[in-house]
C-alpha cells in the first residue's frame, strides 16, 4: 500500500463537508445493488452531473462545473458518507477511493448570455431522499443561487415528483431548449428587485412574516400548518437570526437602512449553501424565499 499523493477526506469536522472535483468524485467508491446497477437514485452522482453537462453541450451552451460538495449526515442506517475498510487497507486511512458519497451538491454555471452581475446556475442535489435539479440565476459576486419559481425545480421524490429519470432529463433538456427565454425572464425579475427600495420597517415586516411561517410550519396544530401556502419555510429559525444580523450589519456598514430589494434578497440566499443549509433543503428553501419575496413586494413576473 502506498499513501503518496492519495487524496484524503475528513467528515468529522464541524460542518462535515468536503469539496471535490468531478474527476475526484469519479474515484470514490461506487455502491452497486445485487444486479450491479447504481444503488442510489438509479444513477451514480458523477454520471448525473455529466449527463446534465451533455445536455448543455448539445444545446450549444458554454458552461463550467462548479465545486462539488459532499456532506455527511447521521441518517440512521443510511449515512451520507460510508467508508469501505477493505479499500482503506488498499489506499490508506481516509483515502478518497474508500469513501461512498451519498450526499452531493453542485452547480453547473452556464455563461451563455451572462452579464456583469449573474450567469445561470443549474443546481444539482443528489442525496438519500432522491435527486433535485433547478435552474435560475447565479449571482457572481457571492455565488448565490436564485431559484425564482418552484416551477423551475424537478425532483424524484416528494410533492410533484418525477420518478422516471429519463423524464427528469427531458425536463432539463426542455429548460435548455428554452434557455434564452428563461434567462431573459430571470434577468427581468432581478432587475425589478433592483428598482425596489426597502427600509428598516419593510425588512422588519418581512422578518415577522418569515418567523410566522416558520412557527406555523412547525406547529402541532394542523389548522396553522394548513394556512401556509409555501411548501417549506424559506429560512429556519437559526437562519432568520443570521438574516436579521446580516441585514443590521449591512445597515450599520452603509450608515443607512435604505437598500434595494435585490440586496435584501441576497442576504438570505447567502445562507442557501452547502455547509449552511442541509443539501436536501437548499433548492426548496431558495425557491420558497423567492416566492415569499414575489408576493410580499408584489413583484410581477414577466
């Protein structure tokens, strides 16, 4: 056994998360079922990313695959990361090749029709519950993903699930076929946000709404849960606290509580990232945040 130049992974840290390249992801331990097929989601994580990349290529779109994040979670009997002892013996302790990664997130960044502020992101989440894919702007300066509508999400589990993986790929292909229209729509929404000025009172009202949604969603009373239209809450309680702090610090830094809705929106999307939000919640929470903003500030989508 040689450990020279062997990449190692460590999922015992505070966030239990590691960053990989696509080539490194391909080297991880691939779990099979008794038929020799992928054990999870009907496809290997790296193959899912490559298939979506191929769709982009087929439509003549210029793109790059961003960092790939892998995360641990302590799901009983089905953890986000498993280590094969026989492969550790071969490659060394904590070797990349000994890890089976069941919880992966990345973004394909499409540079076609990009502008100074954003390009387009295809967010991909692969985990124990299933697969989620979504399309929306990626804000360059902070790499914030913006899923501006829940109609821009396809997933293999939960509400409105699409179980057939080939059908999932067809939906992504349709997004790419209509890429120019989707891009124009999204840029229009972001530009509308930039024209709307908010103040302290506006944002405190928004924070009140976020808290009310969180409390109602977590309530033991079904009558309260039923009143919330959103599929999930945009921010958890801890994230509401971080959002509030981020907003107050920004006000302090600029010595004013007046800022665009776009700036307020991005304070929250900064929290929708691996290591901050659970991978399975990033896409739906991001979409729920945009839905709340659209209704609260009466954004009219073009």
